[in-house]
């Protein structure tokens, strides 16, 4: 019985970390192909990341 408990992953939804990372990578690829940008939160603020690597803060009123 103890052997079964030791094989349990540390997190119940550890697969979610991998899925989230893959989703972000896919968004970057799509943005590059379509020459657009992605928006995500960095250090508590929304930013736009362009395919060339530029990261621009997103203003509060929705304009950058």
C-alpha cells in the first residue's frame, strides 16, 4: 500500500504546466506566422510581445 502512495505525482494537475507552456509557444509561432503580437501578463502588467522580440507595455485604456 505504501509503494502505491509513493508513485503519486507531487501535484494533482502537473500535466497543466506542460499544457500551458505548449499553448504559449504555439501562440508565439502563430503570431510570427501572421505578423501579429501576443498579449500576456508580466510582472503584474499586461504587455504585447511582437514577433521580433519587442515587448511593449499595454496601456490601461487598451491602447499601446
